[in-house]
C-alpha cells in the first residue's frame, strides 16, 4: 500500500511540473501521463547538477526529487528506468567517496545554487567519524543532511546494496534519533525562527535551548525515520523499529498540537515554545508547509500499520489530521 501511494504521489507531482511547463510551451502535446512523467524525469536528470547536486548535494530538495524518481520507476519503460538509475547512481556514489578532485568534506557550505563539487556525507555515514553537532549542516534536522539518505534506502529496496542500508540506518541511529535540538518533549526544533516579538510582549525570557518550531521539519525529520520503522527487510529488529515508529508518531502528534489553528483547521508555518502552556505562532500558514505536514502524516501512518500495538496513537494522529 505504501509503495503504491508514493508512486501515485510522485506521478502527480511530476505531472504537475510537466503541465506547468506545457502551459509555457504549448508545442508539447503529451496526452499519456507516462509520457509526462518520463519527460519530467528526463529533464530533472539531464540537469542533475541543479536538481540533485544543488549546494553540493545531500539537501532536502534533492531528497524529494530522487525519492520521487525512484517511486516513479515502476511506471516508466525499462529503458527509461535503466537510464535514470545510471544517473542517480553516479550522484549517489559520488557522495560515498572519501576524497578526489570533485569531493569536499560533508561540512562544506556552498552558495545557493548548483555546485561543481560533491559533499561526502554518505562516506561520513558509512565510515565516520561522527560529525560535531555544531556542524552547519546539522543546524536543522533534515535540510542539508538528515533527509537525503532516503535516496539510499530507495536504492537498497530496488537493488539490495548492503552499503545503502548502512548509510540510511546510520542517519537515523547516529543523527535523527539523538538529534539534540528538541523541545522538552523531544519534538525536533531549531535554534532560531519566528515569534521573538511575541516572547517580548509576554515578558518571557527564552529558555537556554532550541525552542523554535518549523512545520517543514515534520517531513524532513520524520520521513526517513518512518520509512525505516516500516521496513521489515532493513536489518533492524522489530523492537528497534517499534521505538522508531513510536518516536515518529509522538512527534507527529506534537507538531499538530503546537501548530494547529482550530479556527480554520490549518497549521502555522512556525512557532516558538515559551513554556508548557504557551506557544507563540508565526503570522502565516504557508501552503507548502501544510503540505509537508500532510505528507509526514501519511508516512507516519503507513509505518504504524506495521505495529497494531500503536493503534491508539494512530487514531490520535488521524484525529489531528482531520
């Protein structure tokens, strides 16, 4: 069920991209959805330096692109799939290299845009040493490090490469689960964000910890965690996967409670935790951030299907999503 859902979702996203392109270039006439998906995928991968290796790679945007392409592979022709896999592997393998002319340390930062170098973050995950929590790429849970290993999980599920599951699992075990920037209840948070004016208005001094919530972090932080929790062929014991599922589910509920506005059923883009009884909200309910929350909810619910003992928590997530 999960794979079918994600394949359809990936197809919808790629189709929407293509339809927008066709609105600009009316000379394109593609009535078959598979042709649309193929055209978009070909375009993304012919510009992989932009859509995958943006800022040296391992970013959340690239993770979404690669994840969508792997999910769409079951829908395209074998020749197309073979070509896509070759280009994706070229990029995924580059991040596993320790060093050569095109490889830079995982902690390297690039200007906003395509980069001619590859950050060796997959090498770090498979070989160490552990990154310092002060590294700039770990300033958020998933934007520049923690989400991209979902690409290696996808390749593992398709090709069975043992190193790929090592990389994906290390991301969760070494970085996602012990991530230090959290609220007191363990919800992923940030060191900066919105709502300082609200804090000042209430005369409250900020606690000495990360207290800023960002709706995007639901998907960037929970997607890989939920996928591995659901994966019965990914080397982790059921007990470990149950722990991961519980953590993802508890956080999904927490994000909903912190960001939800009962007046319109939408969620604020950001918030600042002041204390156990007061959370200041951002001005806006950004559409894409609400989308990240919905996608995260689906990922977590799919994982929870594997664990009947979490039925009560699953009902809570569904209630918060409706």
